[in-house]
């Protein structure tokens, strides 16, 4: 496994350690209400409003992104260790802010690092695997902790073990950053030249990107609500044991591997815009079915759409953003997007989710389904696809082929 693939594997393993059961941990062992859980997750996303753009700005200048990643994993590991011993609500909330501060920039920075490496190697006449073939290692990494935790969490036992599991993967991720290839330092900014962050922002609000960003913002409000309270819905409404929740969630992630590996072929047939429409439609049906028929079989069977959902909301958008990027702001466009449409919209989603969940967990699923449906209509009728620059250079019309040539 190459260092870059290993980095995706380990970083997503950190997420896979805490995300499936964190809300259950806060609810059952932390004693937090649904509204307090929503506030906690909102605080996690507050740093996303500033830090991704700031950190990816430094990555686009002369700061080695490998060292930024190393520092983020170190801080995240320390915060998760302190969270393990925290018995105070105020301290827990403060630690979530610092966890978000350390962790929110990792994924856009990794994505920016990958695309910068692709461009550097392309100019040297070297090939790089397509983004989905590298990102799939993150999917595999996300699954591994749930398999480990299935054996560590006893029936009726504490789920607190998710925290040392996450810390272990933080340390492994930290070590792996020192094996990543070094990229050429960013050029110094000339007098009168706009900052990379401003260039990225102008691209995101341009006519070719604004509808994409609006649709994704609506989707992220829905998804942060769904991912936060889905484990609680499984436990409290459907009655799934804690140790099985991660396995059910990761059934969908396992299916996601196949979708991610074959994404270039799917992309040739549907294009990226088609992938987003189909994936969003699947998400709408998934949430609606869970709301209408809350059984364990619905929870299991609806995982089949998770693969297209991830392609639509987390992989295709990253590829679209890179098509908008120039060499001077290839990292920054990922960071600015995460700041505005990941940070602000996720904070709003977490706060509204806690308020709605206090009244009805089923109603929360109906709300999230409606948001994603609205986002799908925006993509379908208002958003015009962004062509790959290499597709235009080659004069081809096969989007998947052009994307493959870039790699």
C-alpha cells in the first residue's frame, strides 16, 4: 500500500472509530439530551467555518502540508484522550471544539494534497491512480474500527472504548505523514496577485459553481442531522444493540467499496452530474423508508444505497471542485468550500437537528429527506456540469476517459 493510500486508510479509520457510536456515547453515557447532542456536534463544526480555508491557504503557499497533517492528528489524539476521562459537560463541549479545530481540515487537505500530486506527476509524465481508486482506501479504513469494536464492546457494556481506538489510529496517521512524498513548495505571492483563498471563493460563487454549492449546502444540513441521530434512531426506535450499530452502518460502507472502485465506469455512463442525481434520489428513498417502516430489516436493506450516496455527496463534489481550481489555489478551493458549505451549513444542521429530534426522531428523517430532495432538484434543473479542462484540451466528450487520463 502506498503512503498516500495508507494516509486515506488511517485518517478515515479515525472517523470510523468515533462517528458510528459517538452520539450514542453522548446520549447513554454522557447523559446529554438530543438538543445538547445537536449543540455538541455544532461546536465540533464551528472550527470548520475558519480552519479549513486557513490551513489549506498555508498549504498553497510554502508550508509543507505533511507537517500540517501531522500537527492536526497529534492535537486530535490528545483531545480524544482527554475526552475519555472527562466527566464535565462544559469540558466535553470545549474538547469537541478543539477536536473539530484539529480534525476538520484533514480531509480537504488530503484531497488537495492528492490533486496537487496528480498535477505535479502529470507534468513530469508520470501516472497517478484516479481519485476514486485512492479514496476507496478511506472507505476500507472506515470499516475496520467497527469490526474491532464489535469484539471490544460487550452486550450492555460501555461504548467508551471508541475513544482509545480513535487515538490509536490518530497516532498511526501521525506517523504515516512522515512517509508521504514531498511536493514542491508553493510560489511566493506576487504584489497585486489575489490570495489563493479569495481566488477560490470567487470560483465557488461564480455562475458555474453557485448552484452546485447551494445543493451541497442543503444536503450537508440533512446529512449531518442524519449521521448524528441515525445511531440513536437505530438504538432508541428500532432497538438495535450498540455493538451491532457499527456493523449495520458498515454494511453500507462495504457496498460503497464496489461503487467507489467502479466509479470511473459509472462516470462514463452517468457523468458526475448524473451520479449526484441518482445518489441523492437514493438518499431520499433511504430516509423516507426508515421513517415509514422503522425495522431492523429496513435499516439493513436501505444500506444498499449508501455507495451511490457517498459518490454523490462526498466524491463527485471534490472532483468538480478540482475542475474549478488553478494551481495557485488547488488546496484552498477544497478548504474554502469546506469552510462555507461544510462549516456553516453543518453547524446549522446540527442545531436544527437537535431541536427537531427533541420532538420526533421520525420527523427528523422526514425533514432530512425533504432537504435532499430539494437539493436533487437544484442539481437536476439548475446546475450545469463543469467540464474537465483536460476533456476540453483533448476534444473528447467522454468524461470518464478524460478523468482517467488525468490520473
